[in-house]
C-alpha cells in the first residue's frame, strides 16, 4: 500500500533525511530506502519506453535496443554482449528504456523534485517517492535472491544479473507481475556517481502496454513501506536554497558546462513581483 504524506513545513524533511536504522551486526546505521523526485505531483511513475512508445512499447523495445547497440558499439564494445548494459548506457543518454531511475540519496531526490526552469519554480506541488529495496528484493524469484545472498549485496550489478538471465524474455517470465530487479549501474562517468543512481528494471507484467496495470498499482498492491511525499509548492524555493547550501544542485548533479550554466542561471534568477 502506498502511504501519502503532505510536506508543508521544512522541519518535516528531517525524518526523511535521517532515515537510517542501526544494523547491530555492523554497529553502523544503514538505510534500504531509495528515492525519486518528480517536479509535478500530477506526473505518474512511468518508464521512458512507455511514454515514448505507448501501446507499441513491447514491439519496439528490441528494435530500439538493437539499433542503439549497433550504432553505439564503437564507443562501448561490451554493449553487443549484454542487454542490461545496453539499457543502462542508453537510459543514461536519453534512450527510451524500461528502466526507472532512483537514487540512494534523499537530497538528490529532492533536487529532482525541485528541478525546473526558475520561472516555474513554486507554481505547483512536487513529489518525492520512497521505496524499500529490501522489501522489493524479498519478492524476487529464488535464483535472484541467491545471487544477492552469495554476493552479500542489496543491488544487482550488470554481471550479477547477466548470470541470472541474459534475455528480456526470460526476465519477464521470471518476474511476471510480482517482482522487479533493482540494479546499480557501473560508474561510467561522474554524473552517475554524483547522483548516487540506481535503476528498477520494470517487467512487462507490471507496466502493461495497454495501461491496464501500472508501476504505482504494483507498489500499492505489493508493498507496505512505499511513501509518496507531496511537497507543497510554497516550500519549493526554500528547499532549493537549502540544497544549494548543501552543494546539491545542477552543477554537481550534471558535471560539466551545461550543469554549471543551469546552476548559475537559477542561482541569479530574479523573481518577479507577484501582484
């Protein structure tokens, strides 16, 4: 079941930012939560493949990945050998895929929840999603659970998933509509590292091409720890100023001149007086 909580005061962010529990075996505080920010509360959890291809997504997915691997393999020869690497690299560069991106960091989640053109900041509510990786891992088929256990991991790598299954067809049969794999991407550039990124690989049984079943319906039917925080629009600029002081901004999440320029643009934006 999805729990919805409205955030109307900055102090309400405290429990989100300090959501770690003591792992007695390590004598360290850890969290199994993952976060995703959306800058419009009306937006749904959907993959870029579904948004781009709609009811034809199942037919076009293999075509998209095949062409991506064909034309991009000169930059990354390993692409031709792994569909999982194709999706990760493709997703990272804007290719429509069945992956849904998440982050370990609630601060990065809040950054994307409040990341929009300066003139649009504060005109609509935003959303921060929180899911529990351990809760989702518990629903995996046995061979996937064994892989995580043997590697003492909470997240799959490309190599680990490749050993479990090398095809999307087998993956969909394994997962059906009751499980989803969470994957940590290889650190191919500073952007992935700075965003503390990971991905959920959505099976066809969860995000159906005909729209009869969705990611949000899956989370509502199969989890108890999922939380949807709705951030009141009156807090958006306040959160942005807080994140800037914490060095969470466009400059750090998108290293390079593009991110730097976007950060400077927003940092020196002059608000219009509202009548």
